[in-house]
C-alpha cells in the first residue's frame, strides 16, 4: 500500500537570524530542497554549485515563492583555491556561518573488476574528501565563535551493500565515520556535527529518475 505524502509543514521561523552555507549540488535535488526550506525558515543563504545555471534556477524558484533570493557562489569543491574561496567568500558576505551543510556527492556504477583508478578517486574526491576540506576550512571560524552546526550528507549505502556501488558506498561510509570522529573533537569547541542518511529520492537530473521515478542516494 502506497502511503500518501505528508503535508508540507508550515514554516515557523526556526532559522530566523541564522546564516547557512550549502556546498555543492545546491542547485538541484536534496541541496535545492534544503535551500528552499532554509530560506522559508528565515535563514540568510549562500548556495554553492559548480553549475551556474542550476544555481540560478534554484534561486529563481525560491524567489518566485515569495522568499528572499539566496546568494550564489559558483565553486568546485575539489579545487583547493575554489573551496577555500567558498568559505572565505561566505564569511565575508554574511559576516559568519552558523550552519554548514556539506552536500557534495558524485555517484556512478561500475563493477570492481572493471573500475579504474580515476573512477575510484573521482568519487572519493567529490563525495568524501570535499567534506573534510570544507569542514577543515570552516572550523577555525566556528571555533573562534565557539558555536556552529555542521550537517554532512551521507547515505544508506554507507552501511548497506549494493552491487556496482563499491566506490560510492566506501565514500559514504567514510563520511559517516569522519562525522563521528570529528564530532568528538568539535564538541569541545561548541560545534555540533551530524550526518543524515537518505535512501531514495526523486531528482529530475538523473536519467534513472525519468525511467523509475527515483534515485538511490
């Protein structure tokens, strides 16, 4: 039996006065939905994505709903200069970052016996190493303020097996382990780190979503 979708909850101003930085893929999918909800809840937003068009579409959609248009930063989280500029630019524009959402991720399907070094390294670079880089770049700022919240996008594949997803699953398991260990360190400085593990989601960007209506994160 298919359960009806829950009603969309009314915004309550939960993030009023807070600043939020969403890294990578903020232009669509989970990142776009999180951006819209954060804006609805009153946050001041900066969105990042390497695709300027997708960023613009998300900003247009949020603005069309009657909410403040979020700021946009076109950045590649695998580029050292660009991810450092992402953090410093967000702090410079908003004054500080209360909430950091690490949303970068790259998938793909390949059997282990055929997987190239490039496929393995690229997925880990975008999906796992970028989380470390952005978090490391942002923590001195949050430590100085002795407060902040960081949310990392993990996946059910971090603990559940699936064929052809060894590189992606390894990266997401790494995100989960990294979150647990780093959270123990940052808690001493007043900074919270958590991860969420989505399963299936609908996204118009993926060809599979057009065929099957969903994509596994």
